[in-house]
């Protein structure tokens, strides 16, 4: 089956990657791509970019099967609302949502299949799946989470780091998160140390350090190219195309 694809954020880092990856797949046909900064001369991977202001019209007239979104929280929830009105499925890798915005995504998922994931690398999902077991096997050990991204990333900690932290907290006895350290700041029992690094063009690296009892376990995922996220997002879009309305995540995709 070939799905008809709409893409948002076409001039962004991930939007460009999604368009490039889709151009090489037989199961995806891009029927439109939008950007808030697009003009009539812009194109990516052979796709002419259109104004994001036309999204509500395009999502109806071009009849996409699925929209793939990597933008910002405010834009993403607007796109989700429009997709819900048009009955079009949505895959979003946008992070940094506040509680109200997450509620809007949940409301949209009542009308359409909606898949939200902070990371579309299969290795990251594998890391999420195993970190809980590591925490259960090492009760009372100190835990630190370190994530590194390019210098233009806005949200900190990253959405992926927050997902890992949720899994850690669900499987151990922790008192809270400590973000960075400064001055007289000895480790407190039960805390999780969290550190966000922003530098250069780093695609994405997440490391969990678990240490005590004269031993240390490090679980690390390093993305070497953004293409891995684009490929995963398109796999998710193809998987989501014929699903019932509801809220899905990337683990649902790789579990099959």
C-alpha cells in the first residue's frame, strides 16, 4: 500500500529529512509539504513547499492519508486540530508540549489515529524497553541521565530524556530529579541527576549511568544521522494509516 503523505515544517531539520526519505520509498507519496517560512520558490527533495497558513485547506483538498509533523508545540497542536477536523491521521515527533497542549493532542486522538513519540529511532525504543529492567535489577543504585543535542534545540531535557526518566521513575524508588549541579551539591539519596548538553551539530545522544557497589552500568544510544528519525517516522505513518482513532506510540510500531 502507498500512503498519501502531508509534511509540516518542510524547511526544518527534520522536515527536510522526512521529505528526502519519502522520495526514496515506494510506500509513500508526498501530496503536500508546508512551512511557515516557505515562499513560492522553495522546494525540498523535488516537493514544492507551500505556506503553513494553507494547511487547513490542503489537508482537505489533497486528501493525505497521514500527516507527519516535526515543528513546535504551538504549531503541532494547530495541525492536530485541523487533522482531527479533516479525519486525517497524524504522526508527530514534536516535543516540549505543556499540559494543555498534551490535552489537545489527546482530544484529537479521540477523532483520528494519532501517534506521538519523542524519538523515532528503533534503538531508542529498545533502550526505553530495557532501562526499566536494569533499574529493577539494581535497586538503590545511583542514576544519572545525560543527553546531548545540537545547539539549536529548544527544549531541555529532551523529549527522549523525559521518556527515559519516566521509565526509570516507574521502576525504582526515587525522590525527584536534580537538574545539573552547582556549588555545594552532594548527591541526595533517591535523586536522579539530569544533565542537558547543547553543542555544535550533535544529532542526539542519551546515556543512563547506573552506579554503586563498586560497579557501573552505562546504557547509551547515539544517533549518527537524522535520517534514522525520518525513517522511523515514515514507518510509523505507514503503520498508522489504517488504524482506528486513538493514541499510539512508537513501541506499537516496532512491536509488530
